[in-house]
C-alpha cells in the first residue's frame, strides 16, 4: 500500500515556492496572524483584479 502525500508539500522548492518568506523567532504566531490578515485584506480589496498569488517577504523590521 502506498503512502498519501500532500501534492503541494511535495512540490515545494522544486516547482512551486513558498507563499511567505520570513523567520518569526519568538513572534511566529503574531506574524502568522498578521500574514493571514494581510492576505484576507488584499484578497477582498483586489477581488476583481485577477491576482492569482500573494507572496509576503519580510526582513527583520520591514514587511
């Protein structure tokens, strides 16, 4: 019997990249929640703009 593998996780790094690129450290939960709020806002604001993917990259102090 074969093992079931998530197809998106299987392709990460090979065909498809991550949607968020950052390191959270101690504030990981807060940054994850902030990313979710940013994505929700942008998806609602740009619903008719045909945006297919939102990629969030952070440096130490900038979003």
